[in-house]
C-alpha cells in the first residue's frame, strides 16, 4: 500500500499505538485527527483528538464510527491481537 500524504503512525507501547492524519484545507475547513488505540484488560480503548486547523469554526458532537478500520483493513475473523 502506498503512503498517504500527511499520515503517520507511532507505537506507544506493546499495548498501544497512535496514528494521525493532517487535514487538507477546503473552503476554509480543515481538521487534523489523532487516534490512539490501546488494549486495557479485556477492553479496546479509542481516544480521538480532532484539531481545527482551518479558518472556519465547526463543531463535532461525536467523531467515531460504528466500525474499526485501520489502514483500509476492516476488523474481522482474519484479525488477531497478538
């Protein structure tokens, strides 16, 4: 898979990692997003930080989808946490 412009990922520990995406400005709107995923006991913890880097204000009441997809690979039976 090719690299996505403005995308980075970082291993935080053996149980956590983060990935971020720099937004592309469009008509005054732009947002940078950082997601941190961690395993804690038997739970998957997702922390999402969205930073408005555009010139126009906007609000997010919730920024999370009802699915998990990392680097275009959806979670499913073939995925294992190791």
